[in-house]
């Protein structure tokens, strides 16, 4: 073998070794990329399963609702609230020490309603069973519910800056938040609760990431980062529940929707005592345009002895309470009460959403066509239910959703509200 031949072979060998090295590096990179791809879904899956285990406690009995929901009857002492470190040794308060004065007398009056033929309603899952004593009724969360959220951390939470601010005239704040409202409100005093009877509908939602709700807000603090809020009412939210059914809901936050609080029982906080009503479950039946009208009555009030905020649904169901220590300002009292509707306007196609508020019809259409709140009341410092003084109204765009207040007859203080969203007058 000549020197030239040896050199040629040596050069070929070097080139082969370099090529081999490149192939090895490439194959390692491809393998690590593939592993990264496969580990990401599996990591997310693990996080979802961990969260589901936290939320879905072992059931004594499970009931399948006609709408596809599973309602779990779990032991009252096993509910998600007791995952909170400050509730580890909590003694459950099974009944409130005080009801606001006037509740039971008014129940007798409201049962003899004359104005309009509104009827009482219940929850859909009741058709297929009931939960035994010593348990609470909880809507089961499934994997799909969690995967619809923008992140596991965001699941069950409202977005920041969604509270209607009647005193704010800043149009930028309205457009940034994408939330619109039509409400009645009172402020400038100390409030210890609120009550209303709310007409129930099933508004149409344009986009899955939008919602429509009708609720009571009990607010404390400023509209900054420290806002306290307790909320209750009905909502249609495809993202949260995976369908377009009208559902009973609650919400709370002590820091303007940043880190604290959630819907229903989707975090530690609210302590449920009822085995008859499930938060997040479908309300049935709902009102029809020109048809039968259905409504729910919600009362939220502060127990003057224990300091807890209680919630009652209808005349018969005390659902449970938010412990006072969850809040800063609301541990004393509320500074504003709001009643009304809220929608999300995502402007997905560059136009205003066609998501409906209330019945999807404007207040001027009246009973049987427009949605209403009636017998709106506040709880005062003497623990009395009374008609609020100085009720005002607020809406960002009255050509999209409006509110009209009135007073008189056995409806007390009441208002009609809502609208269709996008129309030629609301482009």
C-alpha cells in the first residue's frame, strides 16, 4: 500500500467518523425532542388526575342526571373545603344562628303572587334520586371540564377585572375586560346581605369561551387588587360545564379574582351543608318567551354571631356558608350590592357578540318576554331585610343590553334587564 493510498483511506475514515458523530448527535436530539413531546401530555395528564382526585371525593352514592352530569353524594366532612389549612379542625355550623328578620313572613307573601304566573323550580338531577342524610350533593368534575380551561390553574376561576364598576367612565377598562353588564346597585352604606328573586332563562351563547349570567354581587373594598366579592345566581357557561344548560352557581374572591376563590366547590372555601341542592347543577325548567315563567330566590347574609356569610336557595334550602376568615373587608360588612346580568363579549369576528343576556330581549318588552329581578332587598345593620334606598342602574352599552328599574305591588323593588347583543344598533 502506497503512502497516497494510506492517506486517502485515512481521510475517508475521518470523514466517516465525522458523519457518524453528526448522525449520533442528530438522533439524540430527535429522541430528546420526541421524549419532550410525549412527556408534556403525560405531565399534563398527571396534573389533571391529581386535581380531579382533590376535587372528586369518594362518594357514598352517585346519581346520573338526565343532562349527563354525575352528582356524587359525599360525606359532609370529606368536602373540598376541608383541604384548606385553616379549616382542618373546623366544626361545621349545621344551621345559621340568625336569619334576617322578615324572611319567613315574606315567604308567605311571595307564595301568593299575583303579578305574572311565575312558578317554582328545582334541579334536573332530582328526577333520578336524592342524596342521603349526612352527605352533600356535589357535581362531579371530569377530565374534559379541566381540559377546556386555558390552564389547570385557571380552571374554575373568573378572569381579573370582571366586576361592573358603576362609577368608572373609563372606556378602555370596558374594552379590555370584554365583560358587559346591566345591573341595579346600591352603595354608600354598610350592608350585611342581599336577596332577590331572579327570572331563569337559557340565553344563547355565541362562542364557547363566552358566558351569560344573572346574579347578586356582595362587594367589599375598593375595585383594586384587594376587592372582596361573594356572588350567587344562574349562568350558562360552555367552557366551565361543557354544555349550554342553565346552572346554579356561586363564586367568591378576596383579591379581585387573582389568586383566591373559585366557582362552586372547585377550590377550598365554601362549606356546603345541603344534601338537596348541588352547586353547578342544571336548573329545571327554564322560562319560555310568551310561555311559563320560572324564577329562583337567593338570599346571602352575614351571621352576626359567627361572622360567616350564609346562602339560601328558595324558601327551603340553606346551602351552606363562606367562613368569615376568607375575607378582609367582608369580615366586617359589604360596601356595595349589585343585582343583574353579565356576559363576555370576545368580539371574535371583529363585531359585537350575539351572546344573549337574560332572555335575550330588551327590558321594554316586559313580563313573559324580558328577564327580571324582583323583591330586591338588602340586610341592614340590625339584621333586617329592607328595600334598599337610592337604587341606581349601570350598563356599558344600553343599545346592546339595558336595564329599567321600577317599584310597586307585591314585586317590591324590581327591574327588567338584558338584551340580544349584536343587532344593527349594536354592531
